[in-house]
C-alpha cells in the first residue's frame, strides 16, 4: 500500500527571497534603451549602408584648400589621401616660391636700388666683348643695336640721324605752284574766283544773277588766315562771279564761304572756286581802282555829314 504525501509548500522565507529577487529586477533591462529624438537630415551610422537609404553613398564635404579658397575635395572616407594631396601641393608651391625668390630677387633689387650700376655693367660687358671685334660683326650678334652703340662709327651715324631729325622737324619747305608738300598739301596763289552753278531753288547757269554769298575766305590747316592778311585783299563782283585778289602770293590749303542774308532759296548748293594767276600790273591797277573808290566813298560821307 503506497502512501501519498503532498509536496512540501515553500516556506515563507523562500517566497520572500523570490519576491525580493523579482522586485530587484528592473523593467528597464527588458525594454530597449531610450534614444534622443532624431533631427531631420541627421546621419545614422546603422542605416547608412542599407540599400535604398539616402545615406548609402560617400558624402563629399568642403574644406579650405592650401591657397585659402574653399573647394570640393575628397570624400569623407579618403581623409588620408586628401591630407597627402594637400601636403604635396603645398610642398610644390613652396618650392616654386623659393625658386622665384632665389632667381628674381637679386636682379630686381639691384635694378630698383641701383639702376645706373646695372645698366653700366651691361654696357661695359658689351663694350669689352666687342672691343676686339670688327664693326661689321655687330649685325651677327643677338643684340645688334646694343652692340652697335659700343662702336664709334655707329655712334656717329646715330648722332647725325638725331641732329637731322631735330633740325628738319622745324623746317617747312614751301612747294612750287601746284606741288603739294608731304605733311600737308599746300597751294599758292594770289587771285581767286567764286562762281555759283546752282541755287537751292533750282536756278542754274546764266540764270543766276548774283553770287548768293556775302564772302569767301581761305584757311591754312583748318584755321582762317589772319585778319591783317584778309584786310589787304581786294574784293569785287562781276555778274554772278565774286573775285578776291591779293598783292602777294598766299599760302593756303582750305577755304570757307559765308552765305547771304537774303532768302535761303538763293543760297548756292553747287559752285566753283578757282585759284587764278593774275599779272602784277593787273593787281596794281585793281589796287589803285579800289583806293580811288574808297577815297570817293569817304568824301561822299564827309559831304553828307
């Protein structure tokens, strides 16, 4: 006959220890750790390499270059290569600056502080090199002008050319009749005639009864002749012609006209201006006639007054 005995109930001490053990277990051990809220666009290393994620790439960043300007450099993962490239570039620029400093600084300093000594040294070196050579050899040098200045023959030739330019620069050769000069075409004459060919209203040829202008004059290099020269001129009108004569030959290369004060329709739009050759006797007779007319006008004014 089997005897059945129930399992002994746990004691109160054992129950209390289990309860205390259960009570010491914090619910935080079973819950995921708390994380700070993510900001928009924040980089998450766990999801950076997930397919289709926006961080599945190498992000380039901007960093200052050696020269001081910002430029797009290597990706974030190539920091070591970027540093090596920057250091290599900086070393090359430093080497170039050192070379320029060593090569260009001495002559620049010498030229800035003592330009006379530098030029004298170059001329002296060229003179010493050309002292024992023939003068014809200067044309075969790399600097023929500098080499030629070291020879007395070339110095004399250049001096004569300079004197010629200085002297002839202020000399103006008066050309013959009808012969223009090289710098400016000049003409010579002592009598001039103005003939209108067509007026603004359409009148032409012999139908024109007057010159249609008050006066015409001469210019030299775009400037009217002096007043005392024009005052000596003799002016008269014959039909539609206006003539001007001088007692001496006039040098000119231009002309101008002054239209009349009448109706604009009587202004000439086509005309002929001619330089004439008048004999001296005719000029003298015309001068005497002008003098007589002037005396008569003065006497008439005196009597009228």
